[in-house]
């Protein structure tokens, strides 16, 4: 074997070893592209599925957004209409407020006039009240005078009745004398009057002495008779006159005809209003 | 001299045999790795395509 052959054999062996080592190193370090491709393909599929899902979700969200936009648009239109309505109402309210303010000013003037009128009426009322008080006191005074005149009238009536009784008695005496003269002239004897005595026929109403005011209440009313809650224990006597009043109103007079210890009864006189149980009776007004 | 020549030839034969074994081992390693990576079908297709 020549030296050249030996050299080539050694070089061939060395290069073979180097080349084999390089291939082994390269292949050992090479990537598994199929595996990577499959991984990437799987990843792509997954991502595609995700993309599809996301697209569906996106479409759903877009649809929801569109619906929401339409809804918001409708609400916006409604709110806009409400706003316009409220603006119209506000203008109307402002006009009404201005009108009410004008009315209030007008009524204020009217009320001022009314207040002045009321003050005038109040003054007139006070004046009228004074006149009324004066008229009442005058009325009471007139009533007292009337009672006095009535008592005088009773007295005159009683005197008239007594004079009438006297006249009848004198007529009877005259008839008796004429009878005696006609029968032969008997001595005149004492003539007994057939009529009642003057004091028995009628007696004037007794006016209670001044300063002794007897007050009582009406406890029973029967047509023309009336019963009072005072009697002889309170100083009531027959023919005494009680004045029946209700508040400030004069109702009638009562001439006492029957007196008990704590009750008395009498007949009505000068009736202006019918008395009732509970009315006040007094000897002085 | 002839004995010396014979032993020298054996050495070179051993070197060539070693190189052949190394190349064979590398080929087997690369083939197995390729089969592992891409499958036997792909390796056969590559082999058939090279013909």
C-alpha cells in the first residue's frame, strides 16, 4: 500500500468521523418541526375556535349594543319630549305665577279697602252698641215707669171698684129707705150692706217695699197661674207683684194670690211673652 | 519486512472499519431520529423521492 493510499485512507476516516459527528450533533440539536407544526396547528385550531367564539360574542355584543343604542335612542327621544313638555309647563307655570301675582296684588288692594271698611264698620258697630246700651237702659227705665203706672192703674181700678160698691150700697140704702117710707115710717135702722166690704172686694196690688228685692224662679206654669220658688219665709205676701224676666227680656208680671212657706202662686199680668219653668222672678227690675 | 507490511495494513483496515462503523452509527442515529420525528412514511417518501 503506497503512502498516498495510506494518507487518503486516514484522511477519509478522519473526515468520515468528523462528518458523522457533525451530522449527529446537527440532528441531535435539530427541532422537531413536525411536532412544532402540529402544536402550532393545534394552537391555530384552538385560536380559530376562540376567534369564532369571540366573533360570536362580538356579534352578540354588537347586537346588544345596537339594541341598547336603539333603546337609549328611544329613551333620549322620550326624555327630549318630556323636556319639551316640562319647558312648556314651566312657561305655563310662569305665566300662571305672574297672573297669580297680579291677582294677589289686586286682592291686596281689595283687602286693604276691606280692612278700612271693616274698621269703619267696627267703629259704627261700637257706636251702635253704645246707642243700644243707652236704649236698653232707657227701656229698663221705661219698664219701671210702666210698672209704676200699672200699679197706679191697679190702685185706680180698685178705687173705682170700691166707689162702685159704695154706689151700690147707697142705692140699696135708698131702696130700703124708700121701702120704709112707703110702709109707714119706721125708725131708721142700721142698714147692713149686702155687698162685700171695700177691702174684701179688691185690694190694690202691693208693691214690695223699696230696698227689699225678693228673687226666685218659676217652678210651675199652668195657663194663667204660675208658681214661684219663694214663699212667706222669704217675705212674700199676698198681692205682691213679681216681675218675670228671661235674661234681659221682660216677660210678664205675677200678682201673688196664695202664699206658702216656701212657695207662692199668682196670676199673670201684663203678659208680653209666655213664661217658662226656670225664668227669673223678682220684685224689682 | 513483509510482516511489518501486514501489521501496518491491519491498522489502516481497522481505521477504515472504525470510520465505516462511525458513519453507519451516525446514519442509524439520524434515521431513527428522523423516524421518531416525522414517521417512517415520511422517511420512505424521502428515500423514494431521492431515487
